[in-house]
């Protein structure tokens, strides 16, 4: 029996077993604390069926690996080089290419396409982003699932939710929302307001945890004053809710062990950090940190507590808004910026102007087709690595369970470039692997993150645990602010409406961003008058693209849902970064729908 772990970009980071029947017959480890023996469709089917890039190419012509790597070496002799890395593989060894970029004076990216705005908000309040262990979720009495489609993005968490009161706050009536005890179907981009109003109502009914607040968050009265700056009636109207629904949520949280499961959907906006800081501030008001069965579970900092040998000092550019045209050589590793970055028109124009565009990955995509040099990579079954997790505390050693002549690993790629340039100091692959694992703890035969704490923030906040929680005390939003909410109410009376729709771009269970099964549909509410299967053009100030209509009554009528795997969705999205965290703002946009 051979063991490895899934390197796909997912909370679950499943442990994988291959029995004697051989590959591709694999299964999950039913005895592992974070799994139940099941694997998702992507692992059971898609990853085995997707056609691989098998041969290196230069200018569209297949060549040998030696010739292709020589071309890569020559390309990196150009004065300006960039490494743009995607999340196609989450093993730690993906970052070893940083060491080469440091040596050649190249540029790396900073920020994120995914979750950095939310993490910035968490750090503003807690000082450090610690993960909430799975066992604390299991001990909760009420779980509030906020902007997170658990059955799609975190399916192995479902057994931990059994027997609990479930509250869902989401613009979409997801599968978990249909099973929940209560679902608040809010207007998009209003998560901050909901959290602040809920905190205000907690104070109004004297439901705050005074004893905990006095010890760990002594400026809570100032936060109450901040919540009072937000006018209740116009905000409830803007969020499309009312006092009764607020009361139902509070009833499920009152005097309960509560865990918030917060997804990235709440922070795909310029104010994404504020949404997480507000949710954390609500949790602090209730005294939910450092207690059994309580807390806020977001994407944790998976490298917290580790000494990372691939953490280097280089020049950086924003990942979400990279200007590719300013570089002579661009190495795209494990990603597809031509389709996954916001504002596809701008991105593709930039990529096409790069003299030496190198694609290093597994599958053909919009970026590989534009590349001058294509280097096939090994998949995670074909090499050794270490898998950290942003969803739980367990660390997996990834063993090679399949022999393959296709492609090269990130380590071998870097090793060859070090040799070609005459660079020294690269350690052996085994040294790096063991260096990561030696930093881990162990529990019942499993590796555990060195940052693991059974009750995070039990002693306090900040990196040393001796600080207080810092409540939010200001909020500035140029898109909309609380003062303008009164104008919105007046506009409704004067029948001034915005017929554009909020764009939502969640993940699906059929793909992982632009890997595997790609979609072509836009989901619209039947109330809007479109018919199933008709073609429509979606337009924003950033671009346009055509899609096929799929009617969905689970959507709000003011939303258009185009999942992140859909071809062309990022022609609509803005090339901006969040106010804090340097994160992409995919949902900071409204779209117009027209029949073709």
C-alpha cells in the first residue's frame, strides 16, 4: 500500500491511499482525522482523464527536454524576468523556483487572487491568522456558514456539522443553505453591514461577554459606539433583510458554542478585509475566541510556525494586476493567468507582448497556447513533496506512487537552471522535504503543524499571545457608505433603480478554477425573463463575453452567477486590488445582460 496526499487547491488536503490494484485505483484514508474515506470527483475522475502536456515545445514545435531547458536558460539571461505562480499544485516544493529567481535578480508576485483580503482583516483584529482545529468545529452547537459553499469547497467537513444548528448567510441558496435551520439570503457585498448590525443588536440586548471582553478586548465599548454609527433601518433595507431575520440569527447564537465558517466569497471586494474584521469583531463581542467549540474558521496561514527555506527577498509586483508587458521573460508556473486573472483583455495583451513567455505546467490552457516555451510538469502522484493545509492542522508527506517519463518536477527544473548558470547552494530534494517535516509535531502517527493550538487565542492575541483583540473602529467605502444608504431609500421611492446585476463567481465541484471541466453558462433567476439555453451577452465597464443561460431559482434576482471555471468570466472583472491584503476583487462589479 502506497500513500500520498492531494495537492489540489482545497481546504480538505486529503490523504490518499493506493492499494495493490495499482494506479489509478485510489481512495481516501478513512482513518485520517480530516477525511472519511471518500475522494472528490476531481481526484476520482477528472485528474486521470484530462489530457496532459507530454512533450516540451519551442514556438509550437515539439523538442527534447534538454533543448527546451537550454531555451529557458537563454531566456533568463534577459535583463527583466518574472515568475508568476498559480495554485495548480499546493505542495511546498512548488516554491523552490523562488531560489532561482533570487539568484538571477528576478521579480516575484505579492498578494493573492484568492484570500489575502480576508487574511488582512483577520490580522487587523487578531494580530496573527491561526487556524481553528477541526475538533473545535465538531464541539460547536451552532455553526454559522458565511459566504462558503461547504458541500462544494470543503466536503470533508460535512461530518463535523452533524447534529448542529446551521445558519447560512449567503446570496445564493446553496445545497447547505437548503438544509440549514435558517438561511439569510443577503444582497452581495453587504457582509460587513450584517456583521456590524448583529454586533450592535448583541450589545442592545446586553448579550456581550463582559468578562471575556474585559480581559481580552477591553475597548469593546468603543466598538459599540462604532456600531451605533450605522443606521439600522436603511442598512437593513439595503441588505434586503429585516429585524425578524436578525432576531432568528441571534436566537441560534445566544448562549451557544458558536463557530463561524467563513469563505472567500465575503471578501472578493475592495473592502474584503473589513468584512472579515467585522465578522471577527462580532465573534469577539460574543467572546468566542480561545474557548472550546467556538471560533472563526477561515483560510488559515498554512506556513505559520514554519521556517520556510524558499522565502526570499526579491522585487515584487501585484499578482492580481501584473503588467506582463514590462518584462522580457515571464515564467508562468502552475497557473493560467490568461484566463484566471481579472480583466482578461488586458492580461492577454500583456502576455502576447512578452518576448520569452515560458509555461511550466500540466495541461494545455489559454496561457500555454501563447507561450514561446512549454515545459511539461510532473503531477503530484509522480514526485515527492509536503502538503500543508489551510483548512486543518494536519501535514502530509507526499510520496511518489507512480513512475512516469512525462515532464520534470519543480525541484529538477530548478536544479537544472542552477547548474546551467553555475549557481551553488541548492540542497538535495530529500534535505528540503525532511526540513519541512522535521518542524512538524506528531499526533497518533500524523504530522501536525508547528502552529497547532487546541484552543487558538486562549492566552491572548498577537504573535506572542500577550496582546488584546483589536476591534474595528473605522470604515471607508467609496463604492457605497452608510451616509448614502439614506439616498438609496429615496431613490427607491423615486423609482430610480440599477438594472445591472451583481456578478458572483464561486467555485464548482466539476473543476478547480480553470483546471478540468470548463463551463459556458451564466445562471440567472427566472424572474428576469430569460429562457433556458438562450445566448446572452454580459457586459461590464471592463469587457464583455457571451454565455448560455441556465435558470436558477436559488439565486437572487439581482445577481448573475458565472462560476470561476467558466470560459470568459474574467473579461468582466476589474484589474484592481483590495484596500488591504493586495487581493483580487472579482466581485467588485455589476454586469448588464443583453440578448444576442
